[in-house]
C-alpha cells in the first residue's frame, strides 16, 4: 500500500526528528500559540513529537494519542524556533496518518475525509454556484482555459467570497489583464486532507490538481496555506505542478508598484480611521511575505499601519483557523481567535488587515463585530 511506502520513505526523517526533539529541553515551548492559549504541556510541540514517536514504536495506544495529535494548526512557529529546523507539523501529520490507519482519528476527521470523496472538498458539495456568483458580481467571465488562472480556494469561495470578488476588482482597477477565472477555479488544493493525515487521499487529490492545471503557466492562489501546500507538501508526496504557484500578495505588490515601500501619493482608503496589520502564519513564515505585505498596505493606503503585538513576541500568531483545529477542538480555536482580536483592539487601529481569507472568515465567525479585511479587499476598495 502507498501508506506503507510513504511511512517507509519518511522513516529516516521521522526517526532523526523524533530523536532530536526527545533529547531537547523543550526550547520551542514558548513558540507554540496552541500550547500558549491551551495552557497545557500535553499540546506543546515537544509533547506532540514525543507522542508521535511513541505511536510509531507502538509504545502507546492510538486512541490515547488522538485527543492531542490534532492540537496543531501547522503554523510553523515551532520549526522557526527550532535550532535544528525540525518540521514538527510534518511529524504530526505522519502521526495523524497512523491514527487514520488504526481507525482512531476523531469522528469529525473521518467525516471530512468522506466529504472529500463526495465532492473533492471539505464542504462535501459543489462550489460551482459560489464561483458563478464571484464571476457575476466581479464582472469577470469564466473562461475555458488561460495561461494564468486565479484559484480562490474552497474556504474562500465558501466562507469569504467577497475576498475573491475584491481581488478580481483590484486587478481590473490596476489594469492587470490575463488573470482569469476558469471553471476549475472552484477546485480545492486538498490541504484539509493533509491536515487530516489522509496522505494517500492527499496525493491522489494533488495528482488530479496537477492534471487539471497541466496547461497553466501561473496559478495565483489566494489562500496562503494552500499556496504553501502546493509548493511544499505536494512535492513530499511526489506530485509536481507545472504551473508556478504565486500568492496574491506579491502579485498585487508587483502590479501596484509596492516595491517602492512608500505610500502612493494622494492615496487614501475608502474609510476614515487607522489601519492595523496582522501576519498570517503561512504567509509570513512559509511564504516569507511579511515585508511585501507591509509595503503593499503602505502603498495602497497612503499610511503606516499599526503593528499587532504577538504572544511571547513571536514573529506571527496563529488565528486558530489552520490544521483542522476549528473542526476537532472548536473551543481552543475560538480562544486563539479571541486572543488575536483582543490584541487588535488594544492596538489603536479600527480596521484589521490580514493576507488570508481563511483567517478573516474565522475571526468574523468568532466575533461578527470585528472590523477585519482581507488584503485583497483593501486593494480592491481604494
């Protein structure tokens, strides 16, 4: 079976990483936003890797590990803090893979995998109508094929379609042509399957995406977690895209001339007030877009945004929307979102800008009163 081949191919990496973590005096403990909010050592990166190692060696029952292994949002903070740069989220995913094989994964995770089998996305239903609505409202037709395709992401279409509409409007305002909506733009990148630990399902889905976009030269991907998965996690399961994957932030920055990193003369936002800015884990750590994001916000808005402080002085805090946490541990995901919202409200800003429709939707669901915008919405409304 592919699962056995995958685990065998990962053994050297996994054994070395587990051995390193088990011998380390928990130097990354401070970096984990999940453990910081949860307040339990059992959800720290060190604990998760240790439990993963015990599960691998059959020294612990799978059902006793399951409540903790899904306490990871794939934010990458632990890897950034690690002196050895251990890919802790990948180790956790291998543990989740074993839990699925042992039929010990949470029921919510099994149901998610089942929904993918129905519709190829975690929603379990077609997103064609949502894509049609984005096309209609933005005034951008759906084409059969094009060299550059916009991929909003299933979470964007389902929970934050205005972000997709605003991105398309932004390209029109900037006079950027050639970025097209295709019928395949309603596709999911498959990342929830990776987070679930369904690595065989993830590989098969990634192959379908690679075939679907085989004639595309550039994919402009809106969700930074999806962009990172398509760049990095696809390769880990042996899938390579022909298209160059690019997130909307550098794409818009280039179109807007934001490399100057100065406010555009005479530019003012469509509202009066103070902008605040918060990084997203995948955008900041994985795609390294922190400075580009800030340059773009300055260029678009004509002002210097307020920086959002982070817990324990981390580079970026997780909003709680990743790694299936809202599905498996909704209370903890809620508390992580509230921590982000509270730091925003004490920042002096009245509008929060983030480069992730996933995070924007999550914060709004936790607190509908919070004034948070996706970066593309800021650009599309000036």
